C-alpha cells in the first residue's frame, strides 16, 4: 500500500459515515489534487468508495461531489491499515519509503 | 475578494486543460467536480488570509494537470491534421538548423551566432524527442526551457550586434520574460501545494494501488 493511499484511507476512517468532498480529503490526507483524485477514481472503480453529487443549493453554488467508503471499503481499509501498521512494526521503514514487502 | 471572478476563471481554465487529457467518458463529470471545488477553496474559512486561499485554489487547479498527465488512460485532445504534420516537421526542421549551422561554423568558426543556433537546434530536437517519450517529465520541461533560453540568447546576440533593431529585443523579451515570470510562479505554486499536502506525496504513479 502506498503512503498516499494509506493517508486517504486513514482520513476516510476518521469518520467512515461522513461524506467527504475532494478538497476536505486533500486537507485531511495532506495530498495534492493530482494525487488524490486518481486514487479516489481507483477506489471508486474497485467499489471501495461511493460518490454522489450534493443537491443544488439555493445560493447558486455549483453542487459538489462527495465520497464515502462503502461497507466493503470500510472493511478493506481497516484490514489494509492494520496490515500496514503490523508491517511497519516488524520492519521499520525509512521515512518516505514503503516497508519491504508492502504494496507501495 | 478583489479579482475573485478572474481568479476563478483562471482556475477553471487550468481545470479545463486538465480535463482535456481525460478519457471522454469521465471528462465532463470530472470537470464539473473540480470546477465546483474552486469556489469552495477560495472561500475556505479555515484558510487566511485571502491571498493564501487564492494560491491554494490555483495550486489545486494546477495540480489536476499533473494528475491527469500521469493517468495511464489519459488522452490528449486529438490534434488536427495540420498540427500532426507540424509534429513531424519540427524535429526535421531542428535537424536542418543543426546541419546548416555546422556547415556555417566550418565556414566561419569565429561567429558566435552560429553556435547558438546550432545549440538551439540540438535542444529543440532533444526536447521534441523527449516529449514523445515522457510528455510531463522533468527532463522534457528542462529541455523545453533550455531550448527557449537558447533561442532567446540568439536574439540577444543579434541585438548586441544590431542595437537599433527593436525586433531582436522584442523576440528576446517574448521568449525570456514569460520564463522569468512563469518559473518562479511555478516554483511558488509547487511550494504552496507541498504545504497543502504534496510534501509527502509518492513520486511514483499515483494510480498504483
């Protein structure tokens, strides 16, 4: 698992029930848009994340798209993060480098 | 905020460019999504002062360009036939410039201008070749900047030889000034983006799970 993916999943799991906008996730996961959106697209393609458009607001603001982990996404995210944490405990990685044997 | 509409418009233009690289089936939705985030970033109450919000919004829009350039399925807008022909023609023209100036250097080794033209031809060919392999790569950008600077140097050299001819100053300024403004701006936007969260982003393909 890559570092950005780990941070996105951690951000989602902070409140799995809460719908999150792309910009909120950027701030929470500390990822730039060019990294976050491809990740979200991939997670959505794997049906781990679901997205929906908010209802148009009266003040003329354009509706935004929000994302939420699916039930399967919550399960996989918890599992992946637990595994990543266990891997880190077994083999401490250098900062910025994935631990040996990790998916990232 | 003063100039808010113009800023939003600029952000939308950047997002529009990014969307052009996406596959047609997702293009419109992504474009709508990213464009809708721009005013939200520009009005984010957690970020102060206003110029910081503006920088964030522009960094957000600019980074969508990077993201779509990295996407394996990204598609550029189909070039009209004329542009496709130019794509083939430019490297040939670059090689012709190199050959011609090698011949000129042999004839008059003391003329600095010929060396600059040859350097520009070589850099142009290298840039165009590299662009085909890695359109968004760092080396491609470096070669493009170097080629532009070399051409600017050619015009500056001409201006030194013929100070009364304003055309040389004009073309030198046209080539060099955008770089002088654009490069620090790009560096600044990059640092802003890193502060938002790009500092620890993986340098590898972000589409990799």
